[in-house]
């Protein structure tokens, strides 16, 4: 199943924000007259049920079972998934979704205010968990954030959008960070004071740290193969997870010749290549799927949160995605495939030179990526060096590795709510 059409882009999203300004105004007025319930917390996550929001939901349910918790679902598929998990949910875009957001004392999101019902946010205690450690510039740090399809060349429109983003960011009451490095980036990206962005560890990563390696791997393999709709038949799993490029196609899509080389490597090493595009990514990988059943698609719809599946992966292949920071916690090799590193760094911007992220091991095309893969698969010394590189990346970007990140976030929220009230 190829992905050919872009999903969300900044230009389209910002145009919708401008057209929705009357709705924001009416929603803000409604919050002046509708009291919030102290016992009601609502949760949402852009890709679906998962990410740090689900981890936090489970901790709050465990610690305070009398509290009323609701998941704000995107669609009927999310409602069905919530029902299977035993999570009470309503559609965020419905009247009930607006009313729940309007009444909630605490609102938890992972991507943006659209994870909840954006028109009912004013006056709530807002927790922005974010969805990974930033490498590429985000939010107010990135010029891409204020692109719009409405009067795209207007400096006035872009300035107005920047003011909107800054005002919205200032309503965030608490934001956890995985490390002080991540905290500094989040503070500038959201223009937040130091005391609102606190190093607690990222809740989404607890699943990579709890239990034994064997337990994590077994549960992750079950999750991964369920998402693929097939049984576990190969000894080794390779995951290709490129980043989102704001509507542009993935430049790392292999040519027919490169697919042939990839398939030969998969056959010789008894490996499976799982292609997991970004939920809003653009790219056609159909040639690889047609060439071999060892190349498979993990649809973002079939696996809305890939982090719990990472312990099933033996080698990660990625470019600028924050998935590398999460995967580094497994201590397994990462192959950095960045065919457009110079142009991407210049257009989107990075918080640090790419070589500090890749350890200087990045390659620009699939033939060299396959060379790297064959090396870390067959050569114990190369595998050990790659594992040491992952450990260095994890050490630099994760302050905690005890599996209690979500507990620390919950305690911060409870403490801050008392001060807030």
C-alpha cells in the first residue's frame, strides 16, 4: 500500500486556523461562563490512542481511580480502539467533545491543541507532553511553522500566525522533557519559562524500560506482527522510519535497482524490512512490496504508536526522526540514511549539527545503507560499535532510565494544580 498524497502540511493547517478564528473567539467566550470540573481530565493524541497521553492516562487511573477521565478520539476507529482497551472515549469534534474539553480541569495533549477540542481550551490546566525529543526546529523556532496557503507571501499574515502560535504556547502550564538538552529546545520553541518545562523523562519511553529485555521483546513482537497482520517468520527485523517533510516526498525511496539489492540482503540475512512512513508522510514504496514479501508496510493506522513495538526491532534506519532518540534506549544499531542532509538542514533547520546526531556515520543512499546493515548484522565488532553509538545518544538525551517518567509527570501535575488553584 503506497502513500502518495500529503496529509497535514503547515500551509494547509495554518489556513484552517485563520478561517477558524471566529470559532476560537466563541469558544473563549464560552469558557467565561462554564465552570470547570476539578475531577475531570481529558486526554488526546494526534495520531490516535497512544503516545505519552496513554501512559499518563494509565498512571492517573491507577493513582486516583475516582477521578473522571475521558479520551478525546479522532474518529470511529479510535472509539473502537478505546473500547478494546477499556478507555472511556468520545469524539473530540462532537458537541460532547467540545463540552468535555470546556468542563475539564486538566487537558493532556501530545502534538497540538487539536488533539483535544481546540475551541474549549481557554482556562484549563494544559499539559503538553510533546511527541519526542526535537532534532529539527519546531514551533516558534522554525520558519516552516508559519507557512500558509492564504496569502503565502504576506509578511503581515506570517507575523499574525507567529503571534497566534506564541499566544497559544503561553497557555501551556506544564511540559515534561526527557533531558536538559530537550528542555532547552522546548523552552525556545514554545517561548516558555524555565519553570514550566521540567526534566522528568518522557512518558512515552517508559514502555522501553520496564521489565526484562526478553519480556519487552516478546510483547513488542506480538504488537508489531499484529499490526502487520502476519505471523513472526523471520529472525531479524529492520525498521525504516523516515521523518515528515511538510508535504514533500521522501527522497529516500529506493530505485528498482536499490530494491533488488535490499531484497537480496534480506534473503541472505533472513530479515524483514518494515517500512513505517510518518502518518503525514508522502512516498510510494509499492515496488518494494511487490518485489518481496520480506518488505512490508506498517501502516500508521494499524500501529498508531510505534514506540511500544521498538523492542522487536533489531536495526533502525532513519533520517531526522526523533524515533532515533527513543530507539537508542534499546542499545541496538541505528543506520542514518540522509540523502538530503545539506538541503534539509538549510531549509528546515536543526538544533544541532547532523553529525552530532548520527555520530558522523550517516550515508546518503541505499547502497551504502545496505553496506552498513550487512556490516552490523554479520560483524560483531561493527555491531558493538553501533551499539556504543546508540548508548552515547541515549546518555546525552535521556536523564532517566528507570521506567518512572510517567510517575514523575503525574506528581508534577498534581503539585502544580494545587499551586494553580
